[in-house]
C-alpha cells in the first residue's frame, strides 16, 4: 500500500536531502584539501632534503672489509 506524503512532508524531506548532500560535499572537500595540503608539505620536505643531499660534500667510498 503506497504512502502519500503531504506537501509539507515532501518539502521537509527535500530540505533534509539537501542538507545531507551539502554535508557530504563539505566532507569530501575537507578530505581533498587535507590530502592536497599534506602532499604539498611532503613534496616541499622532499625537495629540501634533495637539495641538502646535493649540497653535501661527497663521501669517499668505504673499502670492503676482508676477513
């Protein structure tokens, strides 16, 4: 047996659906921006580390120990 909703109930359901959709979009944006910012920070740290390695004086190769 189908349930018929009044116009007020339909409006309330549509409003709830809209707020749920907006909350979901906000959560997705939060996760995306957090991931993007963390990746940017890691990229900057890696670039800095590579520059430090390149600027360091070359170490002489260690001779192999023989027994």
